[in-house]
């Protein structure tokens, strides 16, 4: 099911490149590398850096299903994916 939803999102350009969770071939290591590169570039430019990190364990388990379904419907997801979800 997640593969079909992801394929639909990718094909319509609804997947943000800065999202690392629930993405094929992307992990927390990839996210850490992006942050490291950003910090290095900013420090080299003389910028001040502040970093806040938040890990929400079990966030998907507490997701509000009606809002997910509404977003799927509003964004034009195919009916079969909406019904399957």
C-alpha cells in the first residue's frame, strides 16, 4: 500500500525532497549529512548556527487519520488509494 501511495505522490510532484522519513533510499544518515553540509557551509560563511533536533517516537502511530484522508481527497489521490487507506 505504501509503495502505491508513494508512487502516486512522486508521479504528481507532491513529495518534498527534504523529507527523509518513509522514503525509498533515504535515511536518517542522509538527513544528518545534509545538516552537516549546511552547518559547514554556514560556518565557513561566518554565519551563526543554532540547531534544534526533535525525534517524535511513534508519531505515525498517533497520526490523525481523518486529516490524512482529507489531504488525500483534496490532493486528488486516486479513489482506490483513498478507499484502501
